[in-house]
C-alpha cells in the first residue's frame, strides 16, 4: 500500500488516479507563496523601492514565501517517496519512512502555525496610510487564510501517518508470529 495517502493523492491503496482533498498541502502552499510574491510587495510612493504589505516588514513576506516554497518542495519529495514506497521490502525501512512523515508533517504544522500568527499579527498592525488604494489586500488575506488552513492539513497528514505507522507495526508483528515459510 502507498505511503502518505494524505500527501498528494487519494483513492485507496495503490490508486494514484485522481487528485483529492489531500492535495491541499500542495495547493495551500502555492496559494500562500504565490499571493505574497505576486501582490505582497507594494511600490513606495516616494521612490521606486518596494515594501512588504504586512506592516512594511520584509521578514513577514520572506517567511511566507520561504515556508510556502519549502512546504511545496517537501510535498514533492514525499510524493516521490510515496511512489517508491511499495518497492521497500523491509518493514523496518517502511517504518522509518513513516516515522519521518510523522515528524515532518508535525514540523510543518508548527511552521504554518507560526506563519499564520506572524502574518496575521503583521497584517493587524499595518497602517492604512501605507496602502491607501488597498492594493494587494485580497492576496494578503488569502495568504493568511491559507496559512491557517495549512495548519490543519499538515496535522491531518501527521495523523494519517500515525495510523499508517500503527498498521506497519501490526504488519511487522504479524509477520513475526506467522512467518511465510510456516504457511502451507
């Protein structure tokens, strides 16, 4: 059965035929970094210099873009591992892969929580005089909203990985109790 069903595809064991709601981590990360890159920087009225829409704090924009891009790349990495997973014959190696999924998913849920709090705080203290035309406000709100949704999608991914780990532990115990050579 494939590893990490929640990463990019749904449909049951061995089925990579249709995208499902579990492609959310990928889509949400694209929305966050895409929104910030496209409309998260505004031109300064006095010069050609650009500033971040989140309270003129370049760290806020940089964090949102970095987390979005790295989360997307992580998802692609685990998609590759998902494709390779059926070829891993050792249950111990499969358990290591699933344990890494649990840790990575929990870590990303935490990073998205930090990102949501940081972006929401910086948006809250932004001054209306910095953006009198309200340019990019929808994109800024979208980045905050999808950062919030990402917390739950990565947490769900971690929970599904825990379930997968329990299945592998059962599989390992079963193969220890009933070795293949003992079957008729």
